[in-house]
């Protein structure tokens, strides 16, 4: 997640930490959490006006939580989820409501803009099944008319119409046959998808055609997330998080790929 100054905020999956990386590459720990072993930091969303950072946190054996981390780095609980939830990607609508993909329970949750009790916005489990990882990446398109959700075990990204009343329409398969994790849009409607365990980044055009932009041959290891920069020419760069969890010779890091098209920012306006 980038702020307007092009500072990057990255969830470190296993260390209960969110790290801040400046445009010059200087890294600092922004916030830490004290969960039991097995707890995970996941999706991030920033509020451009206030500077508040929202962090999805899966606490092992306890209720999963979305925290709001203020610019002074103090934090408070914003929403609490059932034990067993597997919060992953998170994205806002224009009213500041948050939508979260739950990779363990198979839901898309919605949290009111002021926080509080989450509601199940959509159930994306196949009838009678619960396979993981389920819903994973989640983003709105440019005009907030559709919410896109990747369901990893199905190898599919769904397009879900977003009704004028804020309710979910009938999901439609947008692209299948890939192994999608997180993804990002450019301003022309192309979708950039981190695939795992395929260890690649693909671009999906609005007509559903797929092209590979980068792969393990380029050094990628366990590609988990992609995002565009926010400021100046950085908007034309796609940043790829390669967390190298299963690599035999791991070298985790952030890769930068010039795509030449401006990215669609994801933030609370």
C-alpha cells in the first residue's frame, strides 16, 4: 500500500509487523502486533486525508481484527471477526466502508466506515464445500461498479456487480485457469495479478486475455501482492512483493516492473 508521498507500507506475513519503505528505500518498522505464533498481518488500506492505516490481522486462536493505526503509530481495534476467519485482501468503497476477503471462511466481509460489527456481504464458497485458500485479493474497478475477488483454490477471479444499494449482484467468472493471489488495476481496466504458487505476474486485459509479464525466471519467489506507485512517474511502475516462503534459496524482496500505464490508486478518499 502506498500513501500520496509514495511511501510503501508492507505487511510482513510471519513477523507480526508492518514495515514502511520510503521512496529512497529506507526501511523502518511502522507498527508491530503481539499475537501468538501463527498470527499473520495481511491487507492494508490507507486514508489519504487522515493518514490512518487500516491493517487486517489474523490472530492465531483468537478473533481476527482490523486495526486502525494512526499517524502517531498508536493503534486501536476497528472491527472484530470470528475466530477462524482468515482475513486477507482489503479494499474501500467511496463511502469508506471496507471489504475484506476471507481466505479461510470463504466470505467477503463488509465493515462500516465508522467501524464496528462486520457483516457477510457475499459467500463465495461452492455449495457444501470449504476449501482454502478461498477469497484472497479484492479490488473495485475504476468506477466502483464492480468488485473483483480472486478465489485462489478455484483459480478464478470473479466480477461482482456492485448495486446502487451497496448489495452484491451475481458473481461472474472474469478469468480462470490461473492461480491468483493479490491483484491491481491500471486506469485502463487491465488487471495485474500475482500468481502463487506459479510465481509469476500476469496482465489480464478487459476482454479476459492473459499475458505473462514476469516469472520465476526473473527471480520471483512466491509472488503474493502487486501494487502501483502513487506519485509522479512511480504511477507507471508495478511493485511486486516476492516473499520467498517456500524457495530453496530464498531472497524475499520488492521488485519493480515498468508497465508504462498509470495504476489505479486504492485508498479511502
